[in-house]
C-alpha cells in the first residue's frame, strides 16, 4: 500500500499494532469494495496522516473516496458531523462502517493547498466555506462544553518537553498568554460544533457547492467560531517567515477573516498563534519536523515583528 509519509510515520510509531493494521489493509479494502459497490485504488491521496484516504469509483463511474483510520483513530465523530451536515459546507458522507473505522465519501477536486492563489484569496475561500459549514445542521452540543484553550495550554509543556523543536521560550510564553485570554473568554453559550481543522489542504474544490469548495476531515471540535477561523490561518506559514512583515501580514489576515465571519480579530489572532505553536510542536513530536518547523519559525517571526 502506498501511504502518505506522515501516515507511515504514525504507523511506525505504533509498532506491532501499526504493522498488523497495514498487513490487514488489503483484505479490509476487498471487503469494503464488495459491501459498498466500489473499486478502491491501492494508493493514498495527498494529505492523509491518520490512515488511508484512497480514491474509489462506483459501478456507474461516480467518484468516491474511502477513508480507513489507523489504530487509535475513531471516525465516529467525523461521521456524526458529516451525516448531520448532509453535504452543506462539508463533503457528503455515503456510508460509515463503525467496526472497520471506515467512511465512504464523495470524491472532490484539488485542494486549496494545491491551487496557486494569493493568500488573501485563500483566506476568503476558507472563511466563506466555514460560514457555510456553521450554517449546516450539526450534532447537539455536549452537556459539558470543554475549554479548548485550556486543553491546548495543558498540552504545550508536554509537547515541548518530548520533542526537539524550534519554539523559543518567548514563543511558548506568548502562546500561553493567548491561551489564557481565550480561556478567560470561554463561554459555552457562544460555542458551536466547529470543523476543528479547516486548513487549506482540507478544503477541496466542489464546483456545485455555494462557495465552490467543501471541507473534509471534520473533527467536530466544540469551540467558539473564532477558533475555527484561527485554525484556518494556522498553516499559512510560508508567507510569515520575515520578522519585519510577519506580524502585519498575520494581523491583516485576522482582520479580513474576522470581518468575513463576524468574529473578533483579536480572538482570531490568539487562536492563530496558539494553534500555530501547538500544532507545530505536535507534528514535530510525531516525527514530521519538516511540517512543524515552518509553523514554529513563523510564530517566532510574528512575535519578533510585533
């Protein structure tokens, strides 16, 4: 099986469990092909990091995608969010096999990350589709809404301690201050079922959708809307490497994104910085320094240019 490098690193870190899952994967796909009436290509699409995301085709030629989670990854929440949304703002779900941890989804076009556009147009596409996704039917909120910022803050020190990374003490301190501000402002009444990971690689071309795009890989995180917007700005790191311009550029995107989504630009800034550091540390800790380093160096450039 041809998997994406980040997925292979994840499986390698699981030891025998990862090897067993990979060995059983061809047979599992054979079973899904029979049950779902599709032909699955034995390769992973770009971006899959938590298992296999493979192109498939129905008997009458319609494009589909089969997603199979690696050990320890539960797709139940994603299936719940996609099923409720019924194709609005999110990719359409056709089937969910809970036992095999597999989803059958609509096949979509190229991702926003693969589409050359000015950053301001990238921000516009992400925010417009987030607004559409928030308007879709969603699962009910839990009885107790967790404080997302507090959860991320608790993980910062642990992540920083168990990986070789490029986050300076000043960057970590600023990320903690961002988390403290968002935690102090936490209000369950203002929270929604957010996408949770709306970066450019998770926005795929869908010409028939109102915005021309649909979101994939919904995490269904419960948080304020500004959280989703901050995550959307998290991966725009390549344009934030020069201290003289980094802070101003990020501030401009925060203002643009907040205006498009009816959120607070200061809240978007806090989430964009906190998620940039937290995610940079996380992907570094699982062996993908090439992905994590630009997030952390961009955080340093933003902080230096303030």
